[in-house]
């Protein structure tokens, strides 16, 4: 069952993403500043917990970052799917 936790202005988020270059997805949070490859979960000998992927990666996305913080989201990413594609 899916539970609605709140609302946000998705058009504002899309606008903040408009100037980003990415193929199909872009990380919005990492375990540390500049963690644009956070999917590995490791940096050297450090192992990060899922809850530690809460650092906003883009300072110029204030609305999106406020939503991530408000709903205590972690390891968030934005995806752009082409027509006929679906989430696995």
C-alpha cells in the first residue's frame, strides 16, 4: 500500500533540474559533499549506511533540497524515462 506523505510542486523541481546534464538519472543526495557516484556505497575503507546519504549535492536547487529535508529523504535521485520505459 502506498501512503501519501505530503505534497510538492513537481514543476518547480523539474525547473531546478532543467539545466542539469544527465542521461537517465541524477543523484540528488550523497553521503558527503561531492558524492556524485554515491551508488557504490564505499569511499576507500569507509562503508556508509543508507541513512547517511542525506547530503544535498546541488546548492542551486533550494526548493528540491527543502523537500528532501522536510520529508527526511535519503539517497534520492531524479529519473527521466523515455516513452515505453518503466521502473524495474
